[in-house]
């Protein structure tokens, strides 16, 4: 019998074998707020490890407005919170027409409960051919508490014909 021990948590990096979009080169990023030491770039750029955190409590929006329509494939999200017990809800949606209308990809809730439940990783297999805007809306605490939204990583894979790929997210 061959065996090995693995960590109980999922890995905190996106799967290999994808062409991940360099968001900084391909999109304008809008965010409702950000803590100075946890800027949105930290969740969108390869090699960053601290992630993004909102400066304020309450609902937060992260919006990627692409310079040209993108053919998006898997979308990978990594949420972490080792400090707060809370129920978070997020909505991931996309627009083919510059934000005039949106189509929901997923609406999901997650219960953070340190120390056991501190990370939520989502990998959505999508095939979206003409995305002009990708939007993530986070309600950090459904009970109305003061927890702030945070995002360790957001990666979007693209069709290989996209011009701004990066090797990893």
C-alpha cells in the first residue's frame, strides 16, 4: 500500500495548467474600500500573499472592467479569515455589455468559525466568451456585525488567445 499524509486544508494557490489573466494589464479595478496595508492588488497579482481587506464593514464590491471583452474560463476565489466567527455571502456576476446588465454566476454563503473553518476556496468552471465586467459583491457578516470583507486571491483563467496572460496567479 502506498500512502502519504496530507494537510487537512485545501491548498491556498490556484490549480496549475491554466493561463491566468494579468488583471493589472487587462482591466480597470474598482473597489468600494480597502485598508491601506491590504490593497486590492494584493489579491489580484501573482506572488502576493497578504490579500485584500476592506477599510469599512458592510457590503463591499470588487469590479474588474476589462479593456476589451475577455473569454473567461475558470474563476478561482480564496477567502480567509482566522479572526472572526461570521457568515459571509458573496455574489459573483458578469456583464457582456459594460455593466448595463449582469448575469449571476453564483451566490453562496460560508460560515467562518476559527480555528477550524478559516478558509473558503472556490473554483468555478465557466466558459464566458464576451465578459466586459466581472463583479464580486461580498456581504462579510450576514448578521450585520462589524467584520470586514477580505479576499486572499481572485484569479481568472482566459482562453489562450487572450493577449495578457501570466503563468500563475
